[in-house]
């Protein structure tokens, strides 16, 4: 008896702990603490479905309990036979209609949000070009890292994405090697990055939630893509519109790789040019490289997507990437001594983009120029069509 009581007590304790722990979550990582319009809409839909489920469970449990309590043998006797309601049309209509009504209540907002959140028409112009008036980011997923391209501004970065708050950000998702899945839990649901097509959707990052999370949200790959799938993380920095534009302008201002200052870094720059430059760019242009863009590597929060950003971890990553991220494409691509690794790490730690170095006005002018080019091409097409009609 004592053993049974102990087992029941532990089972009860574990159940209570699981209930409380299920409510734990950080607002930069948890889908249960939405940080934007899309995430909030999806969360509300989830709450609605849970309410409907609990309503059904409560009603069925109450009816079952009443039926059992009223029809006990001690009250009705051994010869009691319950009334046959199999042909009661009223009851059949009631218990057929109720599930249909509940499904309609859940279906209407679900279908509405599916079409609403799938509408990315604003991200492209009538001729299929990127709409420079909207925030558009092309996302490329590799084993096991992420590339983020800002096509209007012609800026490329990797591993850490920067977005504006309180504005729609449109994502065009592509997979390069195998299928991955782009997911920022706090901002909204995941979407696959296919190698044979482009998936598009949008997210909104709320300013208040960004402040609560120190302007950092975590993203992950949500599709099993290889041995290091669990380590395929990235970060999202959510900034006010003004700071976002300044960041883009700062990145645009980098036309040449940062020149190394220290003696070790200068030696590392030469080694990097010989052994690493074929895969890694150090200017924020040119998408589709074989390795992550390293223009602002020294400004990042993490190394390899999950390691603390310091020189010791960087050297360990360069020395033996396979032990830290099994199956990565960097393994075996170079052969460096410990001294060369230290020099390269010293150089990478100097790859920083100076804050405030970019011209925001020039950024706006380039956006307007892209808009004018798009409108101009449309006018030219209309003019040529009119000429053809007149000729006919």
C-alpha cells in the first residue's frame, strides 16, 4: 500500500510540474509569447481551438458523470433497462449539429487567417520585380547556416538578420542543398525553404516585445536536415525604423574589406585571402556564396550560430569545425597551423561595421531610384503596347 501511495504521489507531483513548466517561456523564443501581429493572430486561433476542445471535454464529462450517477444499479436495480434513443430524431439532429457548429466557428477564422497571412502581393510590383517600398528579405538556407539578402538595398549578411519593428517584413525563402524550415517562434509559424521553388510569407515584429527581449529574437531550422540540424540557429535583431535604415546605410557604406590594424590581424588577412576568400565574402554584396558572409562578423552575438562570441571559441571552430557542427561543409576545406588559426581569428575579430558611417539620405535616394526604375519600365511596356496597337 505504501509503495502504491508513493508512486501516486510522485506521478501527481510530476504532473503538476509539467503543467507549470509548460507555461514557461522566454518572449524571444516562445510561440506562446507572441511578439508581433502574425504570432498574435496564430496564438489567438490556438486559444480558440483549446477553448472549443475544453468545452467539449467538460460537457461530455458532465453528461457522462450524470448518466453514471443516476443509473447506478443500487438505485435502478438489476433488471433496469435504459430507454432506447437510437431512433430519436431530435437527439440525432442535436448531436450532429453541435460538432458542425463548433467546426464552423473554428473554420471561419482559420480560413480567413490562412489567406490573409499568405498574401504577399505587396512585396512585388505588377511586373514581378521586388517592391522597393516594402521591406523584403531573401532567405537562403544552407547546411547549416543562413544567408539574408536585402535586394532593394543590395546588402547581404548571414546568421544574424536585422528587421524593422511595427512594419511588415516579407520573406522569400529558398533552400540551396536540402529542405530546411525557417522559424522565428516568437514572431509566427514556420515555413519550408524548398530547393525547387520559393515560398513567401510575412512577419511583423512588435516594438514593445522587441524592447522586452533586448531587441533580439531567436530563429531555428524546423526541418530535420542533417546531423547538425539542432545547431542551425540564427538571431533576429528588431530595430526601430530609423535605426534599421541606419544599419542598412552602414552596411551599404562598406565598399572594401576592413583593413587589419594589428600585426597578427594583418598576417591573418593574408592567410584568409589565400585559404578562405573563395567561400567567404568580407563585403556585404553578392548573394549565393559557398560560406557565410563575414562583413560584420565582429559585431555578431554568436559563432557558428550557437557558440558564445569570443576568440577562444572562434579558434576552436576554425581548428575543428566537425566536432562542433558535424556534417558542415567547412570541414577539410583548408589546412592551417595553430599559429595561422590564431592569426585568422585575430583578423576576423576586427571585421566590424562602424555605426553611423552610412548615409541614410543616400539609402532613401537609392530606394526611390529603384521605385522610379520600376515605374519607368512599366511605362515603357505600356508605350510599346500602344505603339504596336497603333501599328496594327
